[in-house]
C-alpha cells in the first residue's frame, strides 16, 4: 500500500519535481568554482603587483612628494623635510639654465628620434630582401643596443677626442678637415655629437621593431601592386607605409618616452657641458640631486620629466589600442 502511495505522489509531482533544487545547487557550485578561479588569478597577480608597487609606485610617489619639500642631505639624519610648496618648481623654472636645458632636451629628442627612425626604417627595408648573411648582419646590428650605455659613451668619447680621437685622425688623413674639430669641447658641435651617438645607440631598436612590422605585410600585396605598376618607391608609398603606420606610431612614441630621459650618454660624453651646451632636463636634475645635493629641486625637475613622459605614454596606449583594432 505504501508503494502505491509513493508511486501516486510521484505521478502527481511529475518527473521533474526535484529539478529546480538541483539547478540551484548546480548554479551555486558553478559560482563557487568561478570565485575560486578568480581568487587563484588574483594570487598569481599579487607578486607582480607587489613588485610594481615597491619598485615603481613608491619611488614615483616619493619623488612627487620630495618635489614639494626642502629635501637636503640633512634630511637623511634629522628626518625632517620642511614643506616648500611650489618653491622648488619656481626655483628650477626661473633658473638661468632651465631655458637652455629645455631647448636642448627638445633638440636632443627630435634629432635623435628623426635620425634613429629614418635610418632604422631604411635598414629594415633593406634587410627585408633575401641575401647571404642577412641573419648574421641583423644580429650584429643589435650590438650597440646590448652594450651598456656608459660603456658605449666611454668608447665614443675616445673616438671623438679632439687630440687623439680616431675620427679626427681619419678625417685628417683624408684631408677633409684642416683643424681638428672639438666634437665634445665646442659649444656648437657638442650637442650634434651627442645626438649622433644617441642615434647610433637607438638604431637597433628601431630596426628590430620595424623589421618585425615589415614581416607581417603579405607578399601577395606587393605582387598585386606590381601588376598595377606600383614598384619601388610607389610600392613603399601605397603598400608598405599604410600597413606599417600602426607600428610606426608605437615606435615613435616609445622612442620619445625613452629619449626624453636619457642621462647615461650625456654624462659619459660631456657631463652637460661645455657651458651647458648639452645640458638637458634629465642631466640638470641629476646635477641638482647628486652634485649640489638639493634633492627637492632635483625631484621637481624629475616630476616635470614624469609629466612629459606620461603624456607620451597615454599617446602610446592610444596608438597601441588603435593598432590592435586595425
């Protein structure tokens, strides 16, 4: 009789009577698994986040705060850094060196980026052709990029030396110059020499990135363009350049962010001289902080550089997003 009643109740409730409860249990299980998976992702991100905060976030915040303080060597002993407000910024901006350093920074950045990009693009297009030892030569091009900057600047300082430099001896043997130019001691030549050395250092980066972009352009497009008579310069103008433009935007923005804060090359070659002819905002910030020990004013100049780099970083992110969308 009990079995008959149970079967009757099952017929009334239907075969899916327990399904809603099971679906709720299954849904909660899936949510729990998803939450655990999300927590595991966060755990994997924590070391990288801690590294970024410790080695990037804290120094930037500390530098920003120092820019508004009278921070000197006495602060390391007393721990007191009186609030200065905008006094440090007014001091560095009104300095007689600031206008010269700002102009030199602009000239150094524009000259370096133009030279590196144009030369790198020409070399990348050249290496797109297949010829013997192509890979070996492309590998050798990376050497200036792999050598530490202070080592490169030291070698170039010897090359550009006025009395015993290889360059002046070579030019003299060819009778191309009568007097030995002071590449690093002349106020009219020093900045040009520093820009030239920085161009030499930055060419491998431009070649590597632009060559990778050129490799992504299908050969079929050049073949189709050749059928329409677009070869040589016309093929570059109508095929290569439009498809390479997203990569070019990224290279230029990254180059500006890197070049505007270059310090090693200038310190190794001229130290900002002669007569501030190669002084930039980065080198002036270094001198204020580690030669005059006025860390507050040095940090203020550093914050100006951070602001400039931040602008170009935003441009880079927008260019990168646009490149991904294309």
